[in-house]
């Protein structure tokens, strides 16, 4: 898997009345999701979006750092 750039939707631009969380700070089982993608043989891009109320640049940096740490901890070809 490859990590690509991050984006942030502007307030009011979405159709869903929820606020996002920084990766690793919400309820998503990201380690499990990455393991599933690897088991399925996915080798494409993984993108990160942030739709919260905090500083988007800080949130993107923290989220990408978390995602990278997971990807480095479980190299391609292994599943946790």
C-alpha cells in the first residue's frame, strides 16, 4: 500500500452531519482495516481526509504519522 496526500473538505461541503476524528483518535479499527486490505492483496493508494473542527494541517500530520506507523509496523505481505 502507498500513502498519498491528504485533503480536507470545507465546512458545509458534505452531506453528512457528523464531525470526523483524527486517525487513531476515533473508533475506527484502522489496524484491522489495513490487515484486511493486505489479506485481500490490495496494493493501491490509501488516502486520508479530515472533516473535523480542529486545525486541519495539524490533524492531517497526526493522522498521517499514525497511519505510517501502522504501515511500517506491518510491512506488505504480513497481516496482523
